[in-house]
């Protein structure tokens, strides 16, 4: 396995719910990422954290709120989502934000009803 | 990790044959390229990478070729096996400082 775990693996939530996705990496990496993978688009980068500091936010709606309490953990807080937010949410980590491969977790399959 | 609905290009090969998966990238300043494999229900898995100062790199049963002139990347898989069935993504660094940009992916189907 890649050393990146994500919970839950599947989540169904209503549009008024608040939920959080969790990611943990056991690789000693300094950078962590959230991606969205939907049926109609390639992988889309949402957020990048380097040493617990957010370094990029790719114009993601405010209903998605990331949190990185330390270099091993990354959260994605969700509130008042829309049905079009249904997708696979992937977490990844890398040694740094330079020319390194990113190691992905298995993803959380999110369905918004 | 399924990508059903994306209308991915599909490559169907016979077990034991060689596979070639192609990718066109968009940024001529990109200096780093990666191939990922994504099996159903899993996240993308790193296969091989290459930097722009090289045009070929070999791994175990895989070879990546980079043609910077036409901004083209290819992944060759030798002696394709049923376990190679998956969606394959190329990714490239957005310039020399940016994050990874991912291609749409190609679905490889291996017939026994």
C-alpha cells in the first residue's frame, strides 16, 4: 500500500449536512494535497499544504474547507454541498512540492443527495 | 477510483503483447512528467517518472518516452498482463514551479 490512508471510504450526505474527510500519511512527507476526481473531468487539484501551511487554493468554493493540523494529517471539512460535488476525493502526499511523485490514498467516494 | 463516464480512450490488447499509451501535454515549460495507474476502487499508483533532460527512461517492464518537440509522452508496457488492466494517467508539472496537471487517462483492457 502507499502509506496514505483516507476515511471514510464512502460517504453519503445531504445538502444541509456537515461532514469531514480525513487523510493520514505515514511516509514522513512534508506536502499534502486534496484532489477531486469526477466522472466528467480529469483529476482536479483543490488544495496544497507544505509544512502545514496552505500554499495553493485553486479557486475552490468556500463550502470546502481544508485543515492541516500537522504534516501527517489533512482534513477536508464539507458543509452545504451541492449534488455536483459528488465525486471521488483523493488525498496525496509528497516529500516536498518540487519534482517529486505524489503518493495517493484510496479516496473517499462522496455522494451528495 | 473508477472513471466511468469520462468517455476515456480505450486500448485493448492481448495478454503477452506490448502496450503503448500516449499522452499529449500542454505546457512547453514543463520539466517533470509522471505516469500513474489507477485500478478500480483505488487511488492512482505511481509507475514511473521522467525529467525533461531525458527522452527515455526504463523501469521494470515499463518504458517512458518523452518528445518535447511535439509535447508528447508515451508509456510502453512490455508483455502486458491481466493485472495491468487499469486506467493510466499522465501528469506533468505546470511549468518549472507549478503543481501537477493530470491528463484524462486511457483505459487499458487486457484480454487473456
